[in-house]
C-alpha cells in the first residue's frame, strides 16, 4: 500500500504503519478474523480505519427487502 503523505510504500519506516506487534493478540485475532488485517503483516493505519469502519457499517446496516 502507498502512504498517502509520502507516496512511498507504507512499511515500518512510515509513521502511519501499524505492525501486528503493536497490537495485543486479541485485537490482531479479531481484526484478522473479520478480514481487516492479516495476522503476520502490518498495514497503514488509515487503511485499517477505513476497513474497520466499512465492516462496522456493513454489519450494522439493514436493507429493505
């Protein structure tokens, strides 16, 4: 993923990067079980927020039908 500020790859050198090591095991397990992040790979925090909020909206939205 590209960092939105430096337009370089978002990795450990980017301040927005979140490593699974930065989170506790429960959070990593929960986020990976719902498809927000991978257990072994980190990601850009902005992407994580977007995926998490998208998942919350999906789970809490009722459609007419």
